[in-house]
């Protein structure tokens, strides 16, 4: 399921101006690998790092704030759209008298997912909705389900994504949802430029370019700060005020946490158990199933699939040939990934290439 027309319609219906600002690493407040994502090698995670509401709306008296996002990407051969919603209650606990400065921090919009091919699309918005009890209850129900979606093994919760995605958009329509801040962005592998998937921070402001021109922005502890531009050494950075905004972070990692992939881990432990019992036939069959599960896992990058498959071959083969479990099971999946690469095996490489073409394209 790909992204639909909901956000496109919302942008057509609003006259508000939104400004998107990307921050280089020297403004991000921490060090990271700034190189763009590489297809088949990198993992991505997108967070709503911070959100601030200013008094452009009579919040909680007439209108409720609801954050809704959808992140679309290729998951194996399929197009998926992961929905996120944050209910009014997560803001109502704050001091309403300080609503010129309501802040939320670090909500994961996605789990860690492999960037194997295609584009990553982010649609996100802060919507104001009528302040009715049924809206509050419906959003809380949808939020309980959406909290399950950023799961390390995304395949285990895929059945939830469609109903939550449709339910959120039906709710916003029925609750007279009006977009207060929003963005629609598409990223892909590239050599630089606005549409290249690159780690770092960017913010979406309910403001126009000229209104932000006098500020020098910096991220400090995952929060947006600003000082007067050209203040030089006398610059004093304070939490930014004056406009509503949403601050996002795109994280890049090189490896998946393979222990969190329950299906693969379960098959590995069952293979070891069969060897412990001396059941060589069952161990061989489970080992084949395990290697196929690795190669078809949409939660692993192509690079990690290849590495884990080849290293698992080398780790299990001697025990399978000898029919003994001696030494097998001493290593976790994470430790197996840290093993040195086995000697080249043209037959295994050819099989891996064939399976990659089958499962990814």
C-alpha cells in the first residue's frame, strides 16, 4: 500500500505558508556520518524530534491538536505506508497557560528499516480538530494501535498499517481537521540535492522564508534553538519561539539489530536444538529454512542478508556434516554477523543473487 491523496488534498485546501529548513551537521549538535544513504546497505529511522505550538489556534477550548504522518517506502517487493498519530491527550497534560510553548520530543515515526531500493516518502501534518469527546476517544484508540507499528520486525505488524492509516484519515475528515503545519517530501539515493536521502535534521515552520531570515538556528539536545543572525561570538542560542514548527530527524545505521528479528532468531535456535538432540535430518531441513528466511527478510538490507547467509553457512556447515552440536549455539546472531567472511563460494553467491532478484524486484 503506497501513500494516497490525503495530504495532497490537505495542501490544496489550505492557504497557509510553510517553510522547510535543513540543518547541516555543524548545526545538529552531534556528530554522525553525513554521507547519503546507499541502496542495499543503509538502514533508516525517522523521528519527530520536537514539535512546538504557538497561539495561532485556541487549543483545547475549540480545537484539538492531532499529529498525523505517513512514511512510505519499499518493503521487500511491496510499497508500504506506515501511519503515525499522536492524540490530544499527549499535549493536554502540559500547562495550558504556557501554550505558547508546548513541546513534545522524540516520537519514532518508523522502526529501523532497510533502504534497499526506491524512494522514501514522508508526509506529516499537525491538524486542528473540533474539541469533542468522541474525537479524543477515537484518536486514543488509533494511537494504541499505531504505537505497535514501529516494531523491529515490521512484517509482524503489517496487518495493522492499512486499518490505522485509513482510520486516521477518516477521523481527521469527520473531525473537521484543518492543517496547521505540514510537509510532503520524497527522498532517494543520489549525489546530493534536496531529494537525496541524507541523515540529519530538518524543520517545517508555519512561517514564510522572510520571517525566518533573521535567525541563526542550531539543534541542541534534539531541540531547536535560535540566535540573532550575524551576532558572532556574542550569539546566545535559546529555545526557538514565535512560530509553530515540527522538527524531524532522519537517522542512518549500518546494521540491523538482528536479535530483534524474532522469526530468524527462532529458526536459528530450533536448528541448534535439533543438533543438540542429534537429529541431523531435522537440523539440515531447519538450516535450509533458516537460510531462506534470511534471504527473504524485508527487515534486512541486501548487504546484511548476504553477509548473514554466508556466515551462517560457514558456522553451521561443519556441525551439520559431522552431526554434532559441539560449539554451535555459543554465538548469538549478532556475534555471527561479527565473524570474518568465509572463503568465496561461487555456488552460494549465484544462489544468493538469484534469490535477491526474486524477493526484491
